[in-house]
C-alpha cells in the first residue's frame, strides 16, 4: 500500500522547469564542464601569444629555475620561460586540432556519404580507398609525409594529419548513410521530385549531425595528440612552438631525471585537459542525441530521492504518533 | 480524352527483385502481370495479405522503382524514363502517401518545410508569403488547425494521425491527379483511422482525385472504396465493384480473406484458420505453377496446377465488370478446352517416358 503510494508520487512528480531551459547541450553537467575547459583553451589559443610575458625562444635567463614570481612556471635548461612557451604553443596545438579536424571531417563526410548514397561501383571504389587508409598505420605514414614537407610550419602537419585520419569517420558516415537512404522520408523526398544533390544536403546530411560532431571531436583529440607526438619525436615544425615542442626539449634535456617537473607537466596537462574536455562534450552530445542515455539515470535519481524523502516523512510522522 | 478514361493505368506490370544466395541466383516475383486502372473521382482498393506485392505496386506507380516489364500510362500516354522534365511532370500528377507516418517525415524539418518543398518544386514561382499562405491553406484542408501553429511544429511533436495528415498535405501540395495511399491507416490508432479515411474519401469523391487505396483490411476497402482488386502472391485474382467483390466473392481466396476477418454478424465458429491449415503464402522466389493459390485452395482442380487462369467475368454492375481469375468460373467449353489442352500437353511426355 505504502509502496504503491510512493511509486505514484515518484512518477507524477513534475520535472523541475529549470531543467528544460537554456542551451540543450549545457543541461548536462559533463558537457558544461567540457565546454568551459575547452572554451578556456580556445581563449588561450587566441590571446596566448599576446599575453605571454617573454619571447618563448628567448634564452639567457636563469637556468632551470622552479616556478617563482619572475617565472610563474619556471625556466628551461637554456633559460627560456616555460609559461611563455605553453601560452604560445596553445595557438599552434589548437590550430592544428581545428584545421585537421575540419579537413578530416569534411573528407569523411564527402567520401562516406557519397559512397553510401550513390552505391554501386562508386561505393566499391570509395570503400576500398577507405579500407586502405584504415589499415595503414597512421603515425609512420604521418612521419614519412611530414618528412617531405619539412619546415612548412604547422599547416602542412595539419593537412597530413587529416589525410591519415579521415578514414574511420568515412566508414561511420557511410554506414549511417546506408541506413538513412532507405528511410521513408528520403523516399518521400524522391517521390516529391527533389534532386539528388538536395536530398543529400538538406534531407540526409543534417540527420548525420550527431556522428559528424562526434567524429569532429575525436579527430580534434587525435590531431592534437598526433601533432604532440610528432613534435615530441623531433619531427614537427621546429620553427614554431607547440606543446609537443616544449615536451621534446624537456625530454631532450632529461627534465624527468633532473626533476624539473615544471618543464613537462604544464604542456602535458594542457594536452590531457583539452582531450578530456572534448570527451566530456562528446558525452553530453551523446546524451542529447540519444535521450535514453541521460534522463533515465536522472529520473531514477529523482525517484529515489523522492522515495527517501517520503520514507523520512513517514518515519517522523510515526515517531510523533507513538508517544 | 474522355472523362471516364483512366488517369493512370498499369498494363501487365511485373516487378522482380534479383536475390543472390550463396552460389545461386534467383528472382523474387513480387508483382506479376498486374493490370490496374485508376479513374478520376474513384477510389480503387488493392487488398491482399502481407507479401502479396501490393506495396510494390504503389512504389512502381510512384516511380520509386522501375517495373521489370509492362507499361505505365498516364492520361493514355506511355510514360518515359524516370528523369528529366517528363518525370517531374509525372511526379506532379501522381503522389504517394506512405504507410508509416513515423518514418515518412524528416525529423529535423518543420511541417512547413515538408509542405513548402513540393509547392516550390512543382508550382509556379511564388513569393515566400504566397508559399506560406498556401501551406496554411493545405494544413486547413487536412484539418490541422490552428494551421499557423502546426506549420511551426516538428514531426516529433505530432501524433501519428496528425503526421499522416501532414503526409497527405505534402502529397496534395503538388496538386496531383492521382493519390497512391499505401496502407495509410494501418500504423494509426484504431480510434483515429476513420478520420483519416474520411479525409481521403472526401479528397477522392469531392475533389475528383483518382485514389489508390492499398490495404490488408478488406472490411475497410468495402466501406471506403468504389472498386476492389484482390491480390495474392503477386497477381490480381479478383476485381470488381466493392459491393460485389465483398458480398459475393467469386475467388476462393477472396472468400477465405473475408472469412478470416472477424464479423460479429456471422454466426457459428469463426473459420479464419482454414487457409492457414492449408499452408503458408508461397515463396515468391519459386512461385507455384498454374494458379498461385492452388496449393492452399480447398476447391483446387487438376487444371489449377497446370495453367494460370485468365480473367473470367462473373457478373457486373456499377459500370464495372466483376471478374475472377479462377478456373471455377471458366465457361464450360473453355474449361473443357483447357483440360483437353492439358491432356495433349501431357501426352508427349508420357510417350517419351515409355
């Protein structure tokens, strides 16, 4: 009897209106955290090089100094300011991420959707191409290709990363396109007389939004990590500063063994934080696109809380009634 | 063109689907030699069980798929290839309503987008305000009021019946002459089916559209249609005025189909299971010889196994012939002829064996 009453209350309790307001993505706590962290890094990428206290390449300061008032994140073995390097590097790393993710996502959508929608031998050829790029080990290929483009700065690196990183996304887009192209609303658009180009761009691609966004976010992480790896291996652009370059010099000067943590922790942490923030945004987007993931957990939590409250109230009432 | 000529006609249309099994190639005979005519202001129902090919007919008529053989005629003219101006013109005259209203509207677009697109594609050039006004008029025509509110909604905010009305409004937007409704109410709640059917009936009878109503529910076909065509395993088996076909079914399959629908007026034990006891609907990648219904037919004769029956007239009325493709209704002499022919056909084989 009491149990029935509890269940009824839990189910009919109106959801707080607060939860429905605002930008949908920011309703989820995870996504909000991700957006805030990512926003800070975007800001750093824009203003970093301007607010950097010193020239990151400027040598001649005090050598290997731990963080202090003069050098907030200490100095390197050649007396460069680590904070300046991290701030200047933010722009390069984030630019590589944005450009590579944009190019790779565009390639993935173009090739994946074309293969899935057109079908036939076009699909066979594009799928084969995708599969070839999928099985090529990305990092060695990237190393070889960057070797050709030596000294070009960050942009060629971003291009190379997008060339090696589009294939996975293309497969996803193709699979989803195959599933969507036979939906009734696509058939209905054909039956009304829409042209194929418009069916793809207006009716089909917007429905791929969720996986295009998640593909973009993953390629972003992948690009930042790859750029850092290349620089760390000394294969990146040596004329510009990025987080990977700082890590490369730190490793080169055995910062690990000398205990100069202020040299390698800040750039490493930046890379980790950007990756984490993008993953958090992706979780949030996932919950948004697939409502079954999030609200159930929330609803259950709410129901449990309501139950507990009711139990407590009943207990209190019982105690009052006994004496 | 005379007013009582068919608007859209299918002549001996077949649609086969290739299937590839491991090491074997086959063909599914989804539709075979179907001839069908749709007339202005008349509702023609195609009735059949699942897998009988009735939806395939709708898709072929909507030009979503090409017929394997046979011919489509619009206003008496054979239709051309599915591209270019002529194809557009065809789509401007023949429109389709899909079965599943939850799948036939794009979830990311508003109701207004769905109805405005065909207006922009087929109508004369219009200003934005004119298009908007026409969208509202169409929504009102399918009884979605207040139209201004419905125009702004997205499909997920609508119920199944409302979605189906949007779907109908989208089809009407091109001002078609023919409306193909593929089980338009089968996915809807029983309580709202009548509303949608009445709307379609109004469009057919009052607005003079030629309507093809595809259904598995012969009772609704009787209520709703002027003419009923019964389909079994890819072929039409009986056709005629709705009253005649449903009240005096001539083909054994139609009889079983009617018996299988529950009817509170019919006394005694319901015997819908008769056809099921006689086996499943046939595998259309290897259809039975002769009459496709003979393996399940309680009245099958030897000739049924041998030869596919042509259409035999079994009466008439309401300006339309009532016919059945069943040897039971063959005139005596033709039946004998068929049997003789059969004997002759068999003769060389028997001698050959000896």
